[in-house]
C-alpha cells in the first residue's frame, strides 16, 4: 500500500522536472534567436542598424514609384520656383558632393548636405535623395539622416517650425506643415509634389535598439526664398 501511495507523488515530481526543463529550453531558444537578430542588424551596419535611415530612399524603391520620381527629376534643368525661367542649378551635383546646408532653428543646428543617401554620405551629414529635385525647385526635395547623429533631436521639430536650406542657388525657408510616422517600407515619402516641398526622413522610434521599423517624416512647404 505504501508503494501505491508514493508512486503518484513520484510521477508528479518527474512531470514537473520535465515541464520545467521544456520551459527553460524554450526561453533560451527565444533569447538566442532575438540576440542573433539584433547582432545581425548591429554588425551589418556598424551603426546600430541606422543605415536603414535611407532604406526608403535607396534602390529598394519599387519601380513604379521610382520611375515617377525619375521622370520628374529628368526635367530638373528647366525647373524653377515659379516666376523665374532661369534654372536654379545649371550644373547638377555629383554623388557625394556637398550641395549646401540645412539649418534647423528649433535645434539651432547647421548640418551639411551631401548628394546621395548611401552610407558614405550619411556618415558625413544629411543625404539628398539624388532622384528628387534640388532645394528650391518645384516638386519634392527629399533629405535623410541618421537618428543617432545629425537627426538625433529631430523629434522635437514639428508643425509650424522652420527648416532652412542654403545652397549655391540661395536660401530657401520651408515651414513644416505635417509630421508623419510611417512604416519603413512606405514609399509615399518620395512621390512627386505639385509645389516646392521639403521632405525630411529619419528612423523611428528614436530610442529603438537595432533596425527601426518606422520612419519619422517632416513634410514642409516653401514659405520664402532669397536667390543668389
């Protein structure tokens, strides 16, 4: 009789040990998987995954959207701010060239702008999406930067704030009209606009560890200009 009473207790003990072992193994597997994903994203960029700041602006752009942007940019030499028929930029910049600076009064920050949104340009400052129009021209001028460097406080800039771009063509003051938070795969940030527009993009959330899943977007419209 004693053996029959002890058997259930022993079975419960064995079951508990096996169940605990399964839970521990599952936990270790989940942790290892996430650690691998994080390390992969970190070391792939060498910058905590922030290379993805330009993901919405690079060669991943779908063909339909990209073709729309290219068709607009192909007429850049004849573009102007409205009344003047003279092209703002007679000579188009080359990849990696410094094309001006972005001044953000809210942050009291002056940031260099380079042609292109590859990592080489983004390591030095703000990148200009080469297939978008240049600052001051009609249509959509797109700029991108890393959230841990040039745009680490961009979240404090919002509706009504100014973004001032200075280039060889002059000084262009844009006023932020809209703040958007979109998925990193959203390509609507680079679509053509009917008037002179400045779109500024960076990764979001700002404190996210690894490759951020979203983008923080400032959409601003040309409010004033002083041509050189």
